[in-house]
C-alpha cells in the first residue's frame, strides 16, 4: 500500500517502483529517521495533537523498531519504498491506529530533509576526525624527519631544496583548510526543516523550535519552501569532499613518483602496497593511485548533483532523491582513502641519502648565488642574468658550476661555499620558509592548529 492510496487507485507499475525505490541505499538513515520521529511525537504531544498516552505508545513502537533495525531482525516488505515508509509501516503494525497518527503534520519532504541533515552533520564530523588523524601522522613524520631534505619542485623540475618536514607539513596545512571548511559547512547545515511539511507548514499547532532543540539543531527553518527544497548542504558537503579528494590526490601523485625507482625517495611498507598478477618483481603504490583516482569520483558526484539542482523550481521535486547516493558514496569513499593514506605515510621509509643527493645538485643553489650578488649591490635582474649565464656555460662546456663561480670576478670563494651540500636549504630563513630554523617554529604552529582542530571537531561531534 502506498502513502497516497486514497488518491490513486491500484498499485504502482513495476517499472515505476523499480525507478522510485530507494530502500536499498537509504537504510543508512534509519537511526536518524527514528530520532526524528521521536522528536516529532513529542512535538505533537506538546501541541495537544496527541495525548501523552498516545505519545508513550508511539515512543514504545519506535524503540522496538530501532531495536529490530539494529539487531538485524527488521523484516522489510515489497511495499517499503524507502526507509521512512518502512519505519512508519512497522510502527503501525505494532501500535495499530495510534501508529497511524505518527505522520500527523509531517510530510516525507520535511522528514527526509531532516534525516539527511542529521546524517550529514554526523558523517562529516567523522570525516573531519579522519582528516585530523592524517594530519597528526604528517606532523609526527615531519618532526621525525629531522635534518632530512629533498628537492622542491616547480613544473616537476628541481627548483630549490626544502626540508622533508616542510614538505610533509605543506600537506597538513592544506588538510587544515579542509577541516575548517567541513566544520563551517556543519554549522551552516545545523538548521531543522521538521515542521515545514510538504512545502507550506501546517494548520496544526506544531512546535518546530522544540523539535529542532530535541534533535540537537542550532535552530529551525525560517521559510518552509526553502526548508524542503534546500540541498545546499549536500552540495557543500560534496564540494568539501571533492577538494579534500584533490588534496589527497596530490599526496598520492607524489608518493607514486617518490616510490618509483626513478625517484627512489621512499619505500612503501608491504602492507600498504600490492604486487602484480603477472610480473613477480613488481611492488605497486596502489593506495596512492587509488587516492589519486578517487578524486575524479568525488568531483563527479559533486558536478552530478549540481546539474540535478540547477533547474528545479520551488519547492520539493522528486529529482532531489538523487542527492543521497552521491553523498553516501563520497563520505564512505573519502573515509577509506583518508585512513589508507594515513597508514601508508605512517609506515613509509624515507630514503634520505637519495633525497639529499638529488637536492644537492649545484643548480639548486643558483638563486643563493644571485641573492649574494644582490646583497653586494647588484640589481636582481642583472644578478639573475649573471648566474643564469654561468649555468648555461656550465651545461654547454661541461664544466662544473662551482669552477665557473670561483672564476667570476663578482663571485669567487664566498659564492662557491653556497654551492656546497646542505647549504642552500639552510639559507631559507624567512618565516614559513623551508629551512631548518624556521621549520621548528612552523611545526610548533602546526601542532597548535591540530589542538585547535581537536576542540572544533569535538564540538561538532558532541
């Protein structure tokens, strides 16, 4: 029996049912649907729409439903179009005519919007906690890296040496922005739609403020049309995850490169690697590759939902059923990626000698030689041309840059010292830079950020 059997005669065509049924994926909303129903019942009692005895009966039925769902004994039937109708159907079976009063003053439109906000708030809080766990791994590895350094790259060409800790911390800072965005999104979605009805509210004395407070929302909706049609919070969640996925993809790309024989900067633990079904010698960075690949999936989920939303008139349209699968998928997948990447980085071995040998090529210190000329009064553009010419001569004549610098009348022995191994990275002294001295300060600040994030995340998860 459908929820609209009084208006439409007969059952749905099988083709319509196959298209419409969402029970196979929206069962994850069951705890939120039961919680929303408890709050709704209390609101009906406060409004005098239900007696306290009826409220007690409905609460008892809802508790039984929750127990059956959590215990795996809940029996779904063919007419259960979604988790919301399944819960209501079972409540009616348990409580009879009183159970049929559960949906009083409520539409699936505000019911589903409420359930989905509750689920998204909670699930994004878990994602934020997973991000924080990865940041902590990055911070621990950055501190433990000590004096290790490697080439920093622009255009995937060696540019300047940077401390390994500085490089790892760069990813942690980017992830910090992801945490900030997610927490802000949680605060923006912290509005209860319950009481908005199908689109216009109700003639019954409902209590949207009370149900909002009971469900832990910061407040209730201001406009019923907006309340049931708004999926900004889903789009924001998908954007937050898509950009987080881009950051994880960037980590994955670097690990793919660094763990290759061509780079040889790190060795992945066997537990976070795979082999080849054909080639016995292979050890593949599949975790890093999947982190890179999932980003496309997250971006697709976001763009798909935006395309669905862009042409909808107010208020509710069945198109909005398409909000859940991309959201559920992105949340599930990004948590898997976060945990796997954290384990991969935590167990990786850095091949420091290989890193430092790659960073100590003389060209990596060219800017330091140019800046020495600047300190001696040469305009930067002229200094840049002088050193660039020496680098070009070194390549053309197959002479070392060190010997050419030593012979240059404006440079000499002082400049040669800048080309020695480890000197260039030590010269990075500006705040936030890649040198060892300022890195100590940066890592302290990163640690403070993670402590602040711990408080923020605890706040949204409480």
